[in-house]
């Protein structure tokens, strides 16, 4: 299943609404992603980088 850019925005918004920065760090840990290696200087930017990373690594789509 492919996801549209609108779907990725929804995912970004859900993560932003439901995770603090510490929660975001824990989510990355659970996914095996280095939080500090995500681009961006603040949590908002890191969330978008996380969504793009997950999409690129086929974590959120079949590829």
C-alpha cells in the first residue's frame, strides 16, 4: 500500500500531537533509529525527518 503526501502529513501531525520530545526519542529508540541523527534543529523538524525516514525505509509502506 502506497501512502500519499497527505497521509504522511497526517502521520506527522499525529506524532506531533501525541509525543513529547522525550516520547519522540523513545519512539525512535523503539524503531531502531538514532534520534540525534535525524535532521532538524527542533522537535517539529525531527518529526518530519522521522516520517520521511520511515517512508524511505518502507516502515510505513510496502515497497
